C-alpha cells in the first residue's frame, strides 16, 4: 500500500506539523506543580521562622509571610491561591503575629482578583471572637463582600454566637441583624437557634423567648428543642419570677409546644425552688392530662413543695396517689414525707414509716434520722431520741454534725448538762463544733450549778480545738468565777484569743 504524502490539510494541532509548538509552561499540569512548589517554599519559610521569633519584613509594606507568599508564587509564574492566603492567616494567628494580618487582608482585597472563599473569613472571625476581639470580628464580617465573596448565614451565625457569649456585646446584635439584610443574607432557622441557645447560656431567657416569637412570626415551625432549652434554663435563673416562668410556659403551650418528661421535671423544679408548690402541683396535673406518667422525681419535688407551703392534706393525697400509680418511693421521697409528718407533730406516724422502710428494702439515711430527732427534741421526748441514736449505731448510720447539734440542743433544753458535756466532748474528738449559742447555754447552766472548775476545763478544751466561745459565755465566766479564777494573765489572754 502506497502512502500519500501528507497534504496541507493534515492536522495542524499535531506537534510534528506545528510551526510553533505549545509551550510546556502553559499546561495545567505545570501550573499545578508550580502552585505546589510555591506552597512548599511558603511552608518551609514558616517552619524556619518559628513562632518564637520576632516578625520580619522584606520591605516597608509587606510583612515576612506575605512577601514570602508573593515571591514564591512569582518564582513559578503563577498567582497566589486562596489556599495560600488561608495558610498565611492561620500561621499568623497561631504565632500571635496579629499585627501582620491587616496587610495580608488589604493585599487580598485590593490586589487579587479571584473570589475569596468564605471559610477564610469564618476562621478569622472565630479567632477574633475567642480572643476577645469582638469589634475586629464584626468589622471583618461587614468587610466580607469587598473580598469578592458572598457572605452566607454561616458567617452570620458565627458572629452572632460570638457576640452573645458576653452581655456587653449583646447591644451589637441588632445592628448585625439589620446589616445582614443589606448584605442579602437570609436569616434561617439556624440563626434563631444560635441566638436562643446563646441567650439561654448567659441566662437571658426573657430575650430568648422574644426571639422565639419572632421565629414563629417569620413562618418557621416551632422547634421542640428550642422550647426544651428555654425550659431547662429557667431553674438556673435568679431574677426571673415564677409568674414570668408560668407565662412563658403557657405561651409556648399555646404555640403548640408539647412538653416531654424532662420539660415537666425542669418546670416543676423551678416552681418548687421559687416556693410555688401549688403551681408545681398544677404542672404535675397537666403532665398527667397529657398522658405522660410522672416519675418518682417529679412526685418527690411536688411533695417537698407541699411541705414548704404546709399543704399537708394535699401531701397525704399525693403520696397515696403515687403509690396507686405503682411508683416505688426512694429514700428522698420518704424523707420529704417524713418531714411533712414531723411538721404536723405526727412523729409516731413518722416512726412507723421509718420502720416500714426497711421492710420495703429502702434503708433510712442520716437525713431521715435527723428529721425524726429534731421533731422528738422539739417535743421534749429525749427518751425516744436517745433510743433512735442507738438504732442509728446498730444500723451503721453514722452521726454527722447536724445530728450532734440536734441532740446537744435537746439535752441543753432539758437541762441535762452532764450528758450534754459528754456529747460535747465526743464532738470535739471528731473535730465537730456546737453552735456558739448552745455552748453559751451550757456554760450558763454549769455556772448556775456552781461547776466553775469544770467550766474552765471545758472552756480550755474547746479553745484548744480552735473554737471561740461567744460573748455571753465570757460574761457568765467573769460574773461567776469570783475567787476561784486562778489563771495567770497569759493563760487568761490565751482563752480570750480566738486562735
């Protein structure tokens, strides 16, 4: 087969027939390779400079890293990339060379032509916010369009969350929201979530609820998570009244909020803390009406609210209702109910409850016994109180400071000074101290019985333990000591010293 010579119509794009072959420097492969090499030079310069060295400058206008960036890319005949600028900004923040960031941003804004990706500014805004440079973060956010970048709700949410971390920055939030409209940023549901979450964190639930209203007015669906967050934040607040909390609760219910078990629990906890036991009972009844079975925690909190408001009839009804529902009381529930019985002076019934606790597998604790001891001592029944102390020892329940103080007050109230002194010495061995008023009463009663020497010995012991008697004790000692006070001046001075 004879080949015809190639004519003028041959493919001129084939290299062997082109008069001017394509330069290999214009291929995509070489361009990418040049960018990679330029980045390697930039990274190596960062390593060699190190974070601890003073920032350098190649000229009067460009800091070291920016000059290195421009020179490295120029050496390979390619333009700096967004990734390179991002690397420079990250390096400057990590090395705390914040004074070099503005020149980099200025060069990126005025000298480059590419569309800057938003993630560069998101990173820098977050850095400014965490470094307590809120104004710098806001200024950069407003400046984003000048970098040929279309800001989105991502950067808006970030700025808002940073500003809402501190109360003093909250006044900047309305301006940000208004400005974002001119920047064509559409506020999304995530923006409301950021604002409400941040406001709840700084305990501004009132503002959080107002923003929730704005969210509903803008046509967004009610978010159950946001409502739960608001409710969970209520009980931590100091300046929010129970009336305001109930208004918030009622309004959210009207908006379609369906509370869960934790929402009811948090609301009940807040109302009980505020001393609104009957309102807490109403919330418990709402929970039952909604078909959500209350747990033992809810009942225990409401029971404590009934005791605080002296609603003892409701207390008994609620305790019986809890048992009918098949809930098993724990030691905290029993302690609340026993406290209610003791406040009704129904100590015998309370003792029966304690006896039945062991049979039901719920062991009484020191709080249980302290409640009973307090009621028995107030009633003047020291015989049962002493028997209860022995029972505590047999059951392995250790006496605490409150137990000793209750018994000591009871003994002093009945003028059983001998046993009171023995109990006081037992307390001192455990480094537990009586109330100052109780010790003053012991000294007074001992002086009335003429036990001056015993008084001085007891006083010396308790001072040696670091306890300072009250003014009444010293006055009683001075008035009743007479000629029997034989301490030297230095010893008497030591007794007067609280140390």
